[in-house]
């Protein structure tokens, strides 16, 4: 939403590799970007972690495999004091999503 209360469209989740069924509560990170999870989609159909820049540039950062990393992220992310993001998955076991420092800060 702009300062004049205009709502702008950022991204449409269409499924497939880009993810679908995003969880509400995107996390605005200390780097100024927004991070979140999509319950389904990604290369393995087990969900994904994504980044959206304020200008709408969208990047998938991680795709759950359904193995030791879990499946179906079951909430948004929180950023810890250490700069890492944390979250949970519905299946397998709770998972630490991925280290913020390992994620690219700019789109490839």
C-alpha cells in the first residue's frame, strides 16, 4: 500500500515451480525485502521459500524435497537476531528453513 492508500499488485502465485498457496505473514527482513513460504509447488511439489523485492521482483530461494528438510511449510518465517530465518514444516520434522547468509541478496 502506498502512502496515498493505493493498493498495488505485487505477485500472483500460479503454482508449479514458482509455488502456490502462500502463507500469510510475509516477513520484512532487515535487508528491506519480503520473505515467505508457499505450502505447495516448487520443483518437488512440497513447497518453497521465496523472496520478493518491494518492486515485485520474485525469486524462489529454496524448494523442499520431502526428505530430511521436511515438506509443506506450515507458517510464515521469522527472522532471528542472528539474521537467519526460521520456520516449520507440516511433515517429516520441524525444519530450519535456510540460512539467510546463504541466500542471494539480489536476483541472479
